């Protein structure tokens, strides 16, 4: 009963539109001695590089038997035009710290000279 099924991969964009990516039908033979036992079969599907930022959405896998349908939880993918870039604040922090220390140094020197007179 459960040896014939179909697997579908699809995604739902931010507007709620469903787009099919890949679909296949399977007919699995049950090995001798494995009848009436639970079996797990893994299927991997690689999504080709995303074309543009409109590929953002939740991607799902769904398996259908004659009287049963199971759907995965989905994986949300955020696609950007420029890709991911690590935020770097190293130079900004260094320049800010240097400017702050220079300002404090000038102020302290001015106070010392003013107190001296």
C-alpha cells in the first residue's frame, strides 16, 4: 500500500504563491522478510543556485500516498542580490577610540597648563 508514492518539492513566496520545483514518483520494492515493518528512506534534493532575491520564501517537501499526505515543516531561505557580507566595525571602532583619546589628551593638557598659570 505504501510502496507507491510521489515526492514533491516546492516553495511558497512572500505573496503566498506556491511554485513547484521538482516532482517524482517512486515504486519501492519491499525486500523479503521486511514486510509489515517500518522503513525509512532518505531522499536528498539539491536546489540549484538561487537566481535572484525573488527566490526568497519557505521551501517544502511533500510525500503523497493514495490516502495519505505528509508535508515537512519547511525551510525559510532569504535570498539577497549581493549575498551575505559580514558586518565589519573594526575600523570605525579604532577611529572613534583614537579620536576620543586624542580629545581627552588635549583637554587634560589644556587643564594642566591652565592650572599652572
